C-alpha cells in the first residue's frame, strides 16, 4: 500500500514535470511550408488584371510587425478572398501584439519565422541579411521580376550592396510631394480673431496665446493651453519645430554633407528658448513630455489646445473627425488647419522630409521553398495596377472606392465625394483591405497617369478644400531627405550610444524646456549639449556625415 | 530497565549499531529520495541547465547564432556598462529605491502585524487583514493609473492644494525627478504591506501563550509584551527575511518604473532591470543585457553571504 502510494506520487510528479516540457502550441506562427509558395506548374491563364493565374494556389505567409491580430484578420477578409478568387494567390498576414524588434529577435533565435517578412527598418533587415536568413533576389529580377527594377528606377541601385546583391526590397517607397508636418491652428477661432497673419514661430505663438486668452477654459471649465505634445517629444514635435529654423529632420546639413545635430547648433538653443517661453507663460501643457498620444488626443478633442506642431493628420484625427461625430451642431470650419511658420533667421522652413527609398523593407527568408514565385507576385504588385489594388482595396464590390472594368479605372463617386467633403468613413477603407497586404508597393505618383497615388484619400487633394488649403500653405516646406535617413546597424556599438543619446535627449530637453527662467533654460541647454557630446554624439555625427557623403557620391 | 517506544518490556541485548554510511542512509531514506527525484531533476533541468546562458555575457551573441560559436569578448560588456553614461545614475537609483524600500518597507509590515496581533475582536481583525491584502492583487498598471489620477498635474492632490490656496500652480509630482523615489517607495509599501504581514502573523501565532501570561503576571502591559515577548519571538523570521531582503537590494522594481516613470523622471527611475531590458531585450543586445543582469546577480549573492555572516556574528541567527 505504502509503496503503491509512493509510486503513484512519483508518477504524478514526473508526469506534471514532463507535461511542462511538451511542445508548445505554436500554431499561430507555425506555417505549413508544404502549402506555401507552391510551384505554378500546369496551364496559366492571364486574368483581367494582367496576372498569370497559377494553376495551384500561391500562398505567401508574411510577418508584418506589431498590430492587433484580430483587427488585421478582420480587415484582411475581403481582400484575401478577392486575391484568392481572381489571382489564385493567398496572402496571410501575420502580426502579433508584441514589440516587433523583440519578436524578430525571438524569431531569429528560435528559427521559427515565415517565408516573407515586411515592415523591417534598414537596421533590422541588415541583421537578417547578416545571419544569412534572407534570400538574394537580384538573380530573379531579370528572369521573373523586371517590373521591380523598372518601377524603382534610379532607386534600385541604392538597394544593392557592394557586391551588387539585392536582399531587401522597399515598401512605401517613392516621392509624393505633399506635406506631412506643419504648425496647426484652430481655424474658426483664428477667423474670430480676424485671421491675423504670422510668419515666425514667435508670431504664431503670440496668436495662439491671444486665442487662449479668449478661450481660457473649455466647456467643462478645464484649463486650455496654446500648445501641447506627446511623448517622445523629440520624435513627435521636435523635427517639425527644428524645421521652422531650417534644420532637416533635426540636423543641420552643410553642402559638403557634414551633419550637425541640432543640440550643437545655435538654432537648437533658439528653439529651446522658444519652447521655454511657452512653458514659462503657462501656455505649454505641463504634461507634454508625459502624455501618450491618447492622453493628448483626449485633451485635444476636449478643445483644450489652440495649436500643434507636428504631423498633419493628428489634428484631423483628434479634432474635427471627433467633433463631427460627437457634435450635431458641428460646422465645417470647426477644425484645425495646417500652416507654416519660419524663423526670421532661416532661409526656408523644412517641415516635411521626404524619403524616396521609404523606411520599410521586405525580405524573402530562407524558409521560402520557391522564392521565384513570391518574386512573381512582387513583380505584379509593384506595377501601377498592382499598387492600386493593394492601396485602394477590393474593386467592384459594394464597399469599393474604385471600379476596374475592361481595363478602365474609375472612382466610386459617392466615396470620392465623402473624401472631398470630409465625411468619408475611414473604417470602410479597413473593410476593403486598403494597404493590408502592402509588401513592395510604392506611394509616389504613379507612372501611368502621373497623378494617382497609393493613398486613396490623397488622390483628390486638388478638389478637397481643406487638403488644397494645406498643400498651398505648405508647398515650399517639403524637401528631399532620402540621403539623410540613416540608421545605425544593431551590431554596431554606436547603436547603443544612439539609444542612450535619444533617451538622454528627451530627458534633458524636457528639463531645459521646463526651466523656470530663460537663464536656466540656456544653462539646461548647454548642460544637455555637453552631456550628449560626452556620451558620444560627435561619434554619431561623424557616422552620419560619412554615410551621407558616401550616398552623395554613389546615389546621385 | 530501558524505556522503549513499546513500553516497559525488557529489551533484548542491544547489538552494536553499524556505522551509518551514505549508502545505508540512502537505502533507509529511499522512499523520500524517490519522491524527491522528479523535483531534483526539475531543478537541475530548469534552474541549472539554462545557466549555461550566462556565457552569453562573455561573447558577442547574435540571435540565430549559437552562443558557443559567437565571438568571445571576455569582460567587454561589463566594461561597457560600467563606462556607460548611465551607469552612475542607474546604480544610484537602484540602491536608493531598494534602500528606501528596506528602510521603510521592511519594518512597515512588522509594525502592522504587531498592531493586527493586538486586535481582540476576531471578526474585525479578519476584515482588516483581508482589506490590507487587497492592494497586493492590484496590478501595477492599475496602480499607475491611480497614481496619475491622484498626483497628476490635474490630479486630486493638486486640485485640493489649489483649492486650499496652498499652491499657486500645480506641482508636477510625476514630472519632477525629486518626487519619484518617495512616490515609488510609498506605492511599494502600500501595495505589499498587508501581504507581507502574513508571514509575521503566522510567526506570532507560534509564540507560546503561556509566555504572555507569565509576562502579564510579571507586570508587562501590551506594549511591554510586544517589545519583550512578541518581537523576540519572531526574531528568527525577521532576520531571515532581512537577509533575503538584502539579497534582493538590487531588485528595485521593473514594471512600476516603466509605468510610473517618464522622460522627465528618467534620471531618477532608471534601475538595473529596466536598463537591462531596454538595452538588452529591446535593442536585441542580449549579451549586454546578460552582462548587466549577471553583474546584478553576483552582487546580490555577495550581499546575501555578507548579511548572513553579519547576522550570525551579531545576532547568532543565520539562514545557512
């Protein structure tokens, strides 16, 4: 009896221990490789979009970074079915609600990853390439993917390495010359003031200040501010603010390609003093460096902020797009408009940095059984028509924003008018799968008609009153920053230095901006500059300068 | 006549006992060892085998490559950490936050347990105890949002102070580094004070009630009994937890720092664990993160041994 009890106990303990060692359920990540990228043997027919439909379904699983898996699944449905029905291509987008960098490292360490990965930055792509996990693609370009080369044009060579090998393709590449960042001002209240003109950041601020005096509290009695922001301020506000002083994405770039970080420039001190003045006047939301985007949006949509400095869309998203749903009496002029401000000392304001190479990369991994078939899909989807399908969503159905019949492309007028009038419901874009399967598509102006673009709502800028106003206000603030988008590879010791500097910068700039006197702000700025330089900022500048000069020589 | 377990039965002449060898001991205790075997295997498998990963701190590990084929760099990552601009304030914050936790957080549950032990009404005592345990089950995410509601620029505390006219404009309690250590210590104590009383209350329950009666006869009041009977009665428990607490002095927290801290308070909230997470896991610099973590573990082991030695000498109580 006693022995039996002991034996039972031991068995139970062993079983519970071993059950913990069982293979975990990784069905979400695991991909049945036998079903992926199958060979397209047999008869192929050309469909109405010009795609040679494979006799066997071409299935491509791709990891696309951090997102809500349920939302992505829902938004993929219609587009996935459309591609399957018309193209016999099944795209499976894999996302996790986990930091992309962490997930990528885990994938590398575990060897468990799909055949395509997209949404990588240069640094992440470099890591996969260095590990031998990315397939060399130039071998397929002439054979099955000539469109990739012709669509990318001069950019193509910038993706080749020293050995002329191609491992990563861009997504969201190309130049769309429309503004992306600016100063913002509450339009109806500005008109109430007689729409006073302004040119410099100081004049812009004085108007915001007067506007705040006229609206010191919102309808709930909560205090209002001239400006606010959300964390990290050095990424969300500073580049646009520095652009008002003529700096390019936070750097002063000389004609010879020398890069100088804004903290090492006199402009940096000026813009810090400007923000400090706003703070000392009690006009800067004291939570600016703490707010998350949602915190900021809550304050903004509660009409507590008079202006903003940063991306154009945020004041639409947190402003009239909220008010028009919540307020029956909302009028069209209750909105923020995008305006420019330029320091008197700057030659021009540089608010929108364009990057023709795009910031995201797509690789085919060594898990792909037939990379050639995947390249065939890239070859189609990178064309203007392929880009339209991926960018604008499923055509010819009830929710479609466009139709494609007999080779003719037309907008659905009701949807178009919605965009023009500002009443378009963007959840419809999600439903028809706009952008959900982006892998190598560009966002620049399309070659075939010279005007269409991947972003559906940006196709009617000349007809949409407020977009047109924005474009006119900001047309000379856009600049090409393709050479200046430089990332330090993760295995370079400078990557750690760079992160340390970013963190120090946010902390020390917050300290300087929130100083109690101008002298303290200046002292704080000097302390920040010295600390950052001591931490290796000059090394970062030297790295950027070297890379920038190399690009000047080789890419032009 | 020899007294045995079976009563007053005359015993047989006793044969001299065989010397206990480890084999005999093992055989005699075979049933116990059999039960322990899976657990020992578990500890070896999951606690000791993975420790080969410590090697990562001495190589330039790249995800996807084996640790054993990575380039050996010796103490490079340790040196990098020590020479990094963050080392000074990371170490300072870790020691300060942990020190404050030990200074205030260690005696707090003892005091609360002593007070709870004095409650005579059983029902009331149970209710108070249960309520005091509740904060332990509240996640740091919720605690952080409570703190923002209480201490934010537009929080309840600032509102009260403004209404009373004691301040002219809101104090940025969560945006100024000088308040951070106090806030995090108070939050830690609030969250765990009740839960930590459990072990002291159970130790107090083990103190012989006759000793209290004897004390009462000798004229001890309630405070006197606390000081002369209860506290000495739980001394071993206090020392044990103190030694373990010293070992965890570099465990200054993790979630609470990430949730309550922000860019403005970074110079005061960054501790070893958050630093290792940011520069190790998030940047994919696992070797660097492992080196920072290993350094912390080594210091913790040294501290445990030192505290144990001091305790042994001074209080004649130790854990090993």
